[in-house]
């Protein structure tokens, strides 16, 4: 389909819906219930990390994967440079950049500043359903990263 034939307002609304979905993904990981991230994917959705050949496919597997994060994990993610491309009224893709600040073993209070645990970018694909846009795939590319520090133990390189 010629994407120039898309109504400009429909394109703008689709771009905004996809951007909002990406921000909601990170909000749920940091401030909500991480297992609900699975609800932002299509039933056959995929999250993958080519660096270590990790691939999680399907909502149930995604719910288990994201829900298995340690309960004492404190994380904050910054995302930027979100570029959504609408291909058709039902399909879109995006790239976005992120930095993750994360420690395990947190019980309470403010911590001294730390360097990010991970810095990278995501490549995403979306599909529009009858009611909303959902992720069909999210691939993480991580050129900068280290293990998650556990409070009380020194960080490993």
C-alpha cells in the first residue's frame, strides 16, 4: 500500500498510539506489574534479544518472563528518539533508544546515582486490532551493558 494515501490525521494518531504503547511498556516494568507487559503484545507477540539468542514468544510465556523479575528490583528506564513509521492502517514499526538504571536488593529509600546498567535501542513492529495498537515484536539491541548490581554485593563488570 502506498503510505502517502493514508489520511494525515490517521497517520498522526497511529504514531501517537504506538509511541504511547512504548512508554507504557517501560512504565509497567518500572512502576507497575511487570507481568502485565504481556498484555501490550498480540497473542503471538515476540520479545527477543539477539545477543544471547533469547526469544520469548506468546503472551503466556511473556507474562511468565516479565513476571519473574525480582520483587526487590528497583529500575528506571529512560526512552527517547522514538521514531514510528506507519506502513498501513494496520501495521507500523519503530525504533527507540533507552538507558536502564537498575539494582536488585532494594528495600527502601533513595540511592546514590549510578551509571546505567544498559544502553541500547529497540526495534518494534505493531499491528492494529479492532480496538488498539499492540506490539507484534520487540527486539532489544544492547551495545552497552553489565550485570545488575545487587545491593550489599559489589557490582560485577
